[in-house]
């Protein structure tokens, strides 16, 4: 089970430092989030850094904001698959359309795509949609209740989308909790479609997302044991808000190293428990 670092968690760092910091902390690879820093030279730069550090880019996250030259959401997803293929990355994750007029065409494109793995992923790049949270900020304004701005938010809607369009799921643990769902029950319902896990914790009382996995209300120790018991062999991406990592008293590098140690210890203990159920 590979442990990846989302480049979105260290977005303030230059690309070269992202690779060296991730390597030093003990990650197995990166999930590359496409944003406006991406340029025509980025794929070659990423490949060179990957070879120099022996740290592969194993996943690509399609843009969730408009990126210059990448077109609309559908075009951005297709470009992301091409990028993943050039980097030998295994998967591409994208966000579902929002319930706004600007995303109507994207929703129609999804509805008209019969088989995402064949028609978009080409059979060699796994295409996965991410489950999304309820949010308390709408178009830049904080609201006093949690609202659902994304399509396919209800579990039955999402399950229907995955099955009818042959889509994989990137399961985001924080988003499950922020949507008001029970994480073990949610994973059990979708485990046959889960291709990637975004791991972070959630504080319900303050509605704080993407906390380090060792802090928050979610029992991620139990969740990691569930992954192992289910035979999950995909990757786990650490996806933490940058400011949560930078707030660590010993700095960003120490925060990442501590979290890697926390996750690996639990995976190791879970491996032993799966091998010997009496433990």
C-alpha cells in the first residue's frame, strides 16, 4: 500500500523542494495537483525530479480551478489523463460538477460518457471521481449551515454514477465526515470501487477539514485496519491543509515525518492483526 503526498499540501514549496521533502519524510510517491503553476515545461521537470530523487508521481489530480490553456472541466480532465500517462502515473482524480450554471456542460459530458475507464482513461490510467463534502462557504461567503454545492453528493447518487459510467472512487475521509456520513459504513458501501484514498481528519464541532490524521474526530486507526482487512492495495494520499502542517512547532518537515510514522505504524499493526485475528 503506497503512501503518497499531495502536492497541494505543500503548495508553497518549489517543485524541487517538494520532491526532496517528501522523500526525506518517507513517502513512496506524490499525487500531483494541477494548478496555474503548471506549464508546458512541467512534465519534463517533474520527470527529471522524480528520477533524481527516486520518488515517482503515482497520481494526478485534475484542476479544481480553471488553469490557463486547459479549457473547461472536461478538457482539463482529458489533459490530466495525458499528463498522467506521460509520468507513468496510475490514476487521475477529478471533482464532480457543482450545482451552478457554469458546470452544466460538464455534467452533460459526464452523462454522455458511457465508460470512463475506456473512453477517458484509455485502459491504462484509472479515472476516479472524488466524494465531496458539505461546506459552510458558498461563493466566498460563509453561511451558518452546511450546504451541498456538488452534484452526486448523496451516496445513492454517487453509487449510481460509478456503476453506470464505470468510474472509480477517490475516497476522501474528511469529505465523508463533512458530508455527515459514517466513514466505516461509507467505505463498506463503496469499497469495490475505491481506487485511491485521500487521508485526513475532521473536527466536527468547528467544521475543520483536512487535519493531520492523528488529530480530529475520525477514528482513522480503525479505518486503516478496515482497508487492510478488505484487501485494499491502492495508494493512500496524505492531503492536509498547508497551514496545518506549517503550524507544527518543529516545522513542515517534522510534521510530515511524524504523520508518515503515525500511518505506517498503524498499517504495520493492522497487517499483523489481519495475519493473526487473535491479536
